[in-house]
C-alpha cells in the first residue's frame, strides 16, 4: 500500500492564481542566512536558492504551512490563497 511521494502528489490539484500567496519579506535576510533552511524543509520544493536570492515556486505549494514556522528569521509571509484558488485534494 506504500506509494512514492510523486504518486501521492498526483492526488492533489492546484488552481494557480496570478499572485503568490508566499512572499519573501526581505531578500537581504536570505543573503545573510547561512543554512537556507527553506530549501530543505518544504516538501514540495517551493523554495530555491539561486546564489543571489530565494525564488518561490508558489504554484507547487501544498499549503502545509511549514514555511510559516520553518524559517528561523520568520522571513516568509504565508497566507491562504484567495477563494477559489489553491490546492484541492482527491480522495478515493
């Protein structure tokens, strides 16, 4: 009954908004962050460090909320997507 992460992620659907619900508050904080923890704790690989800035692939977000508490500097603003957008889980 075990499934791969890719198979489990296939059970979700995401209606993408044109505006991100995930915001890096200050890229300068990311520059001084030594661990870049956001690139490790997100199960959907939303955050990526380019060497100069943190990019946000909000369209991959599974709305778990980990980034609200995972960034040691609280530099990520996370809000629910506006009505009608975001994630939908399929069951069955």
